[in-house]
């Protein structure tokens, strides 16, 4: 009877989907990012709703398993956002359970100033010192040749995002990590499905993070994941995600470890309930089963989504080749297969127009654009209006209150990116018609500016 009723609800939902959402999507304004949802996503969300199970449950278990299998890793943990995934990844490295390898307040973490703030925020939030290295123009990733000169005895980790799905030099990064005994977190929130020499991005470092916000390669509405092949890190990350508790029982389950009342931890009495024993100062960053249900449908379509993103990027490169006198198009290093969250374009400094002029023209003519996130994060109020210590390359520690224009000159390419770089969309709801309009609008602007 229950299954029969479920099927009736689903049949009605199919009819609704086809009537309301079944037609081809037309764009008057071409957004730089977006989601692509089908009938399967709606049915899964309804199925989860009919379970009346509000926290992580059967769909979450299925999603974590599918996600780990897709990436070829041992462990995947869902969380409520990519930003939370980054916070969990770095917080895990401060755990006392890591002994001498634990990051301690005042330790340094290599990163970049050109990117999204939630790669840098966890460094600051954990009392660590971010060390900013300049980027390359073309890939817009860290200039890996400049990392070693910035490493000191206090440097303990490298925490970097793959910029818009295009990988940095992981051979060089991992070589330095091994040489100096550094942790590596791959922020792959914008790079799901990208590859470096045949390996999925996020799987090469010690921890990988991902985002499932609607703009990303697959969506849960809000959501993210942390992956690792290290059993100890997996348990620590889970602890930080689940209130900081020592117990690994999933919601609604008791006694999974078989030691619920047979341990003595901290200064608690022997046998104190393990479900209420806390080993870290953690959070509650879990997802709902409704979100996981959406993710289970989306991951089945991921390879198709990636194929369209890559095709759209290739079309843009093909259609903009003749404008390279004025524009810098994305560069892909050998061995890299990007997953193209978006398509980055830089206006050359000697062009007869500025990035700002081009962006305003595109927006006015129906083509959406985005900046490369924070541009130079050291110019953002989150830094300039707070009391934050950091280093730039091999410099001494600088406090945010002492920043001058001379400090910004230490990151010339980051400054260039802030002033000259933007991106347009490649997401899978866009077809050749929309990509052609983007390219034609850029051509029109260049013609009118000469």
C-alpha cells in the first residue's frame, strides 16, 4: 500500500515536471553559472520527503558511497557547504590526535590571495598564519616555482583551490610537501571531475574538498563534501562535523563501535556514554537526506555535465582566437583535464579598453560575468578592517593594519587579475546558441572600442 501511494505521488510529480519545467530553457540573459535539474531530481527529493526522515539517512549513505567510488577514494563525508568542507579539512589538521603533525596556533599555511575567501578564512579562524604566493596569468593558479622560497620552519600545510576547474602543478606541490613534511588540502570546490595526469582533482593531496552549491558541477542546493584516503583523518573530520563527538555512530544509530559503555576518556567516569563524549571543539555541519537525494540523482549525470562544460570552453576558445591581440585566454598545463567551472578572460594592459568597460558592456547586452572572486583578498575589508597577521612570499609577518601599496606590489599578477580578469559561463544548460552569443557580444564590444 505504501509503495503504491508513493508511486501515485511520483506519477503526479512527473506530470507536473513535464508541464512546468519540461520545455527547453531559453535565456534572455546568459548567466555565468547555474543548475540543471531534471525529473529524476524532483522524484528523489519527493521520495526523501515521503520518508519523513529529516537528517542524514539512506540517501546520504548512498551519496557518500557513490561520491567516494566516483573519485576512487576510500572515504567521503558530506557536509552542508563547500565552505564548511574547507573549515572541516583545515580544522582536522589541528587535532591533538595527530600528535607532532598537528597544526598549532602561529603555524603557517601556504595559499593565494586571488580566489574565494573560504579557502583563506579557515586558516585565520584556526589561529594560523596565511602565506600568500603570487599566481600565474593564464592558469590563474599559484606560481608553484615561488613556493619553496616562502617556506620556513613554521610552514606546515599547503591549502589551495584549483582555479575554476583548472589544476595547478600537483607534481611540484606534492614534491615540496614530501620534502618539508607538509599537509596538502586540495580545495576542489570549483574543480569536481577535473584531472591531473589521469587522477581526479581532490584525490592527490591528503584531503580534498568540494561544493554542491547551485553554481557548481553538481548541486544539492547547499552542500559539500570532504574526501580522504587516510582512516585517521576521516574519523577526525567526522568528529569536527558531528559536534566534535568521539563517537562515529550515524544519526539514529547506537553502539556501532561496540564500545559505547566500555571506555574512559578525558576526565569522565569509566563507561560514560560514548555518544556524548567530545574529543574536539566541533560543529554541526551535516546535510539533510533531502539534499543527499538530490545529489544522488546529480552524480549520475556528472560525466554528461562535464562533457558539456568542456565543449563550451572549447567553443569559446575557438570563437575568441582572433582576439588574442587584446585578450588572454585560459592556458592548460600539460597533463591537465579541466572541469571548467567558468571561462576566464583577461584584458591585456595595452588594450584600447578596460576590463570594467568590457564587463559593463557584456552585462548591458545580456551576458553575465563574474570576477575571479575576491580579486586580491588583501584589499578586501575582511582583511583591511581586522587585525590579521600574514606573510607575502618570503617576507616577514605583516599585520593588516600596516598594509601599504608597496605590499600589494609583492603580488603583481594577483593585482593584474583583480584589475584585468573576469569570467563567463560554461555550465551545462548553455548550448552552442548561448556560447555563440557570448563570443559575438565580446566581438561587438571590441569592434566598437577600436
